[in-house]
């Protein structure tokens, strides 16, 4: 019996599922990485294991909302992970397809490529039942897709025209054997974990969590890649505060303003925020100090902003390059240390023009 063609389109499917696709940021002892995932329940997020491998801190972001995440299911062999968020998200709950796709089917990957706003990558299923050695682990039941996807797409859903999830975005085919899934995500066809492989693991973890074991970090590392000058503070608190700043600035620079707003404890109108930072790009970060004030983390951060004429500081709007020195104060929201305010550091000027 031949099944009837789908009444939907990939474009309409994207509109249907986009509110349920999330961005994931994780930090291990030395680095911070990003990926994608999707809602299996209001507080359950599906992704691939290499996105959260070794994670000391996980945050889940959906629109202008961010929350801490806890890995409650993890399997390196199948490259699958399940994360529970500290709060319930209002986005759409996605469902796995009843059967795997066939060769020639039209599908699309949805995710946060390179930390940019949510992206849509349509393509075709090239083959199914693939075997591959990825990061030294031989896996099977993979789907090969004919489109490349970049760092950040990993863990996002591959959907059919009805919006059902047929797989999870995984490794690149041309570099996976040499470098593994974390480092090789720039070119070549893409592999995905098939829904038939993923579904049983997630159903099991929902009932009986299997979290990974964690090792303590010997020393926290900051947004500038240097060891943190931490005083009187647990390193996981310092790591999370610095992760907030990293997500905030990388999102701002990529134009993903909803994710940037999600790092603010007090919230802000997305329209007002977008207008305020429309041409701003920040770089040259230096962490001066990380301390506790009233049991809350404070990060002294120096950085450079570049902006169009007219978008400079309030008292110098024509300035196109500005050096900043600010203390970022944090408050606890949804299990995360988010930016509460940025104020002058000591007797330093808040900002100065860049030297000519």
C-alpha cells in the first residue's frame, strides 16, 4: 500500500515547530560550547551527548527566556542526552515520527547555527542505516543528509513536512573519523541519529534518569580564556556568571537579540534592546576580577565596542570605537546567575574613546 503524500510543506512545518527548538550552552572545566535541542516536554530537552559532554553548567534558552539545565540522561555510544530545565518552557512539544525517513525524502534541520538566530536548512535523505566511527565509537542506524550544517546545529531536530522529528543533527561525514564530532562541523554531508534509535532512550530516561558522572574542575576559566582570579567563591558560581557574559556578548554580536535579552535578570523590551545595540560589536574582553558582594557574583570586565557613528555612548554619540570598564552584578533567576546591572568599576571611567 502506498501512503498518501503529506499535506504539509517544510516551510509550514518550520513555522509549526520553531517555538519548541531551543539553544543550549554548556561549559566544561576549560571551554564553553553551544548546540541545539528541542522540547520533549515543558521541562525536558532533547539533544546529542557531545553538546553537553563534561558539562559543569548547562543553560537552556528559548526566545527571551533562559533557565539552568541538568543532564538526566546521557549515552556517548548513541550520542544522545536528555536535559531537565529548572522551569517549564511555553514552546511547542515536538513528537518523533512513527517511522524513519526513506531515501529521497525531503527534510529540514532546525537549529542555532554558529550561535546565530534560529536557522532552517532543507535537504534530502541520501541514505539510511549508516554505520560510522565517530570520536572512536562505532555507531549504527544513522541517517545521511545532503546538506552541511555548522557548529551549533548539533542536537537540533530534523523534521519532515508534518513537523515530526525524524532524527537529531549529529556529525559531519568528511571529518568525523579523523577529528570526532566536536571539531568537525564545517563541510560535507551531515549524519543524524534516527528517531527509531533515539526514541527508546528518551522514553527510558523520562522514567528512570541515567545522569553522567562529573569531575570537579581544578580551576575556572573566564570569557577571555584565562584562569579566573576567583576570591571566596565556588568555581561553579564563577563559571556560570562568566558563561552568562559569554552568551550575552556572542548573541549580541551574532544578532540573536532574544538570546541576549534572555541573559538579563530584569528583562527588557526586545524592540528597545535591538534598537540600542543595532550596530554594536564587542571584542577584546579582559576579566579583571570575580568577587562576591552580598553573596552574589560580580565580574569586572573590560572590553572594546565598535559601532556606527550616532550609536556611540550617550555623551559621545559620534564615537565609533569605545573602551569600557564595568562591574557586572548578577542575580539568581530560573537557577541561573543572570546580569542584573552594569556599573562603574571603582574610580575607573565607565568608558573612554579608543586611542587613535
